[in-house]
């Protein structure tokens, strides 16, 4: 999906995709609602691109066996602080050079320009 689409367009596309998937599995709205633990009207609203709660979306995705698709939404966050501590200094193999330029230090002088 393109990021320049409106929220309503994205919800509509999501609803259409869920409806198509539900029908490909030969499930009625009432059947999917029963498996997800929501009402048939909630499934209708979801498929129509109307707003539903995140919990409802998770329930429907679980009923359609699509929870694994959520894992691809976010990049891997890497090891946490405790895991890094357990790895010790060997966990990090290289360091990036500083992007700041090093300048030779100038001789310090009084701000008013008087030499002492």
C-alpha cells in the first residue's frame, strides 16, 4: 500500500482483503464472527473499512490464522540491554569512527583580548 493514501482508503483496502480471504476459506460473516468472538456486525464493519478496535482486528486475524503476518510489520529490534550485557565486550566487534572533525586546539586567551 502506498503511504499517501488516506486512512479511509487503507481501511477500505484492508477490509476488502479480509473479505476476500474469508470468502476464499468459505466462511460466512457469522462463522468468522463466532470463531473470533465478535459479532457479525463487527465483521461487517471491518470489511466495510469502518474503524474497529485493535483487539477486534487481532481476534479476526487469529481466527483467520494470520497473526504471523503482524510480525512483519516491525523491524527486528535486536538484542536488549540485558542480552548485550550477557554477551560482554565480545558482543560488539567494531566501532564506527566519529563523524566530527578533530581540530588542533587553539591557544586560550582572555575574552577581552588582554594578554597576561
